[in-house]
């Protein structure tokens, strides 16, 4: 997203916090395809994804007043809300993930794609490079959790590790990524 | 100790964004997010760091009707109206059919009475009403819930409020944060069935469904009329 795009979203977020529905509609137009992409990747069922994206925007509407433009990026803030809505739905449903992690390399390739000129792609390139440096199991744990909403328990079962170990590994891996990215705030 | 605390905050923020906290941990993290600026900042940093992973998902617009459904949900549960007086709807809702005693007189009411399951949560209010309208239009239906009497009645007000041929109007109650529950098809002469009782903050909506109503208990058609249930006293 360009800087202008970011700035526009910040303004729209302010309008939404004030209860402005036209602002909300514009915010939805600018962000829904992106948020739906994250939700859809976590939830296989289209009906569940539709429900989760609705829930996400209801939460965005209600929590817009909490958005702090001095520290948060609007799209990243909304992405967390959308992914959490999808994860909530996933955890509620009886359906467990049985998917393979066939998407891992695809995701890494997408991150490393420098043909896209946007600033985001460069940052993604940095994250991709840092992820490449992580041991495959740990990298896959992070990718499966972030992209597909896997829980610690699911990761524990898949990677044959105790749940507490998964928690420790996830945190260590993330801290290593932060250091690799330069530990910027 | 300060170092350990910082590590803990950092790890918690990272896992919060990653999505691997369990239910109670996440709720605690959300509360902390609201109260602790340092935690908020740590979360924001993690959101930004990991955002390229979200950006790697192929963009895809939701359905065309999604935004209207979001607005309907927001209207169904405005934050100010969601409170202790929201009576939870019971899961089992059976279909009922509306009685139309006055088919010829379109302006006259299409009236219906539902038998409400008495075993609902007691509410301080005993009567609630929802006026169902199309956006910006005149009232089309009015639904009255009388918890003390155990009845719900729905009345047609507008002549135009008739489903097209081959379609049915289906009534739904939408509890804040829950999926819509069918209250049956607005169709014919009489019905009797238990139905969920409702309190303030619940929205009633009428959708246009295939003839005979939604086959799977979920709304598919567009919302034609909707209105929020409010206390009458």
C-alpha cells in the first residue's frame, strides 16, 4: 500500500471512529479484498469466510476508536482483527485442519517476489529472506499459524512436539525474525 | 527482572498477532492492549513485521451483498443497545406460518401470533416491538414480542410488502454476535409453534428466499425489511 493509501486509510479510520457510515463504506471498499484474502486462506468454507469477514468489519466499526495512528498501521491493524475473526471461527468449528503445508514454498516465493514495485514487497522481501534463514520446521510453524490459523495444539500434533515446546519455539523464532529484520520498532 | 518482563511482553505480543494464543490468553491480551501503551506498541510492531505474510494472500473481494450484511449486523447490535437486558434466543426455533385473515383487504393487517416458549430468560421488560422497514422507506411490518403473555405477533403494514411470485418472505431474529435464526415463512393462514423470545438489541429481518423458505436454515436472499427490537416501556 502506498503512503497516500495508508494516509487515506488513517483518515477513513478517524471517520469510522466518529460513526461516519460513508467513511466506513469507503474503508470497506479499500480494504475488504485484502482482508478477505487473509480470512479465506484460514477458512476453507466460503460460508464461514463470509461470516468471518462480516464479523471482522463489525469489530472494526466498533473498535475504530481504539485505533492509534501514531503507532499502528491501519491495514495491519485491520488484518489482525480479520485474522482473529477467522481464527475464532476455526476454533469454534469442530472441523480440524488436516491440510498439508503445501502452500509454504508458495508463500515464501510470493514474499520474495521483487517484481512488484510497492514498498510492501521490499519489506516482504526482507521478511522472506529472514524466514529462509530459519530452520524449516520452525519456519513452517510460523507460516501455518499466521497464514492458516493453526493452533499450538495442532502444531504440536503435526510436528510431534509438546504444546509447551511449540509455544517456546514460536516465540524464539519470532524474536529471531525480529532481530534479523533489524529489531526496528 | 525488567528484561524478563520485556521478553514476556514481546513474546505475548508476537503470539497475539500470530494467532496462537488460546482463548483466555487472547482475551487477556486484548484487555492489556486496551490498557497498556507499551503492549499496544509491541503489537503494532509485530503487525507491521508480519504483514507481508498477509499481503501474500491473493486479494479477493467478498460477495457483493457483504457490506449490506455488515451494516445489518451493526444495526442489529448497536453498542449502546447491547446490554444486560438482551435476552438470549433459544436455539430451537420451529417454523411457523402466518395467518392472514384478511387477504382481500391489503391495507388491513396480515396478523399473526406466535406461541413463545415460556422457558425464556426473565427480562425486566415484558413487551418489545420491532418496526421492520426497507432502508429509508415506510414501515412494512411490525413485530411485537410480549414475553409475559408468551406471544409474538407480526403485522403487515405496507401493501407492497408481499414477496414476488415464486419467492417467500422469511423472518429472522438476529441476536448480537449470533447467526440469524429463522422464525418461519410469512406465507399463509395460520401457524402455531414455539418460537424464540427476544429482548432489546435483537433485530428482526425479513429476507426474500426461494419459495418455501431457506432450505438450510440460513438466510440467502437479500434483506428486504429489518428493524431492531426495542422495549415499549
